[in-house]
C-alpha cells in the first residue's frame, strides 16, 4: 500500500511540474502568404528580415516553408493564391499581401501594415514583351509614356508610398527615335492587373492619345494569362510582374518573355487579421 501511495505521489508531483510547462507552450500563429514561387519566398524573406524566422543557408527567391530552419514563434503558414489573400485575412492571424491586391482591398502598406518590406530593386514591376519586340516602335512609344514625368507624378501623388516609382530620368512622354506619324491610328495592346497597373496605364493612354495612338488596356485578375497572351502574340505587352516572377514563369512554361522597362516597386506588407498586434508572437 505504501508503495502504491509513493507511486501516486511521484505521479502527482510530475504532473504538477508538467502543468505549468504545458501552459507555457507557445500557441501557433497562422499567417497567410502567396502560393506562387517567387512571391511566397518574398513573404518569407520579409519575415526573416524582421527576425521572425530563419531560412536555410542559400534559400533565396524560391524559398518555401520547407526551407525554414528556425521558427521560434511557431508560425504556421497558409499558402493562398495571391489575389485571394485579402479575402482570407479575417480567417488567419496575419496576412502578407502584394501591394497591388492590398490597394484593391483599401489597404496601404505605409498606413495599415504591421511590417513593410524594404524597397528592393529585385522586385521592380516591369513592362514585359515577347523577346525580339523590345525595340519595336510600339514598344518604345509605350515605355516612353509609362516612364514619363506625368506618370511618375501620378504615382507619387496617388499611392502614398504603396507604389514607389523607380524611374530616375522621366521622359516628356515621348521617344525622339520613334516616328509617331507612322503609328497614328494604330493600337498598342497591353495586359495588366487592375490596381495600380491599369490606373497607371490610363495616364499613359492619355499621353499616347495626343499623338493619335490608342493604348488598349486589357484587365486581368490573375498572374498567368497576361503572360500567355503576350507569348502567343495576341497582346503586345503586359504590366503586372517583377523579374524574379518572370524568370520563374519562363522556366516553368518554356516561354520567351523579356523585361522591356522597370516602372515601380510595390512593397509587401504584413497586415492584421484576427490579431491586431505582433505582440502575440512574443507572448
């Protein structure tokens, strides 16, 4: 009987010690991140830069959650199609959102984000064309219009830091090497995602219209078809992606697309969902 009592006492003592240890076990926090290759890595690199995770050595712009070496805050990741992340934000603790989709959801990284990515030249949004079309008059005219001072001013005034122009020497809207008279009456087609790309292109459209050139803006809500229609020749150019995404797309799809010009950067941001403060990660 004494032996049984002793065993029970030991068990109760062990339980008493274990209870507070279990109580201190860190509860997981769920963060929604884009599920496309380069933007998923970009989200993870943001968290690494801010000290919340550590990736394996060599993990870069193709990193996935499998490349996480240290996760001291027990973060769980929900991989979601980029355009859908604003919709699922209320179902997760936090969400890392591309700035274009954040703007579409009335969010601004400079005002609403809890963490904001540094401005990186690696993620400049570009005008993309099929290889071999970089020097066509239509391409040059399009680039000059989008890299104009008028567009740069529009970006700076409209997006309050959510979109940052990278054009250092803006044009007057026109390329002196282009014979605009030969383009008069013609259309240049470009595929783009809604915010901010279609909005920026609307300014370029006005510039080209002054020379009698029509810019036909085709709106897409995904990241695949805008590249497909340029590859097929149905559309002259597109405007929605950065070079790492384009390089990965070309590799995966055997396409032949190239960057014709860099326009702006859209900083990634981590936005509140169920949780309104990052303090939850450190408690």
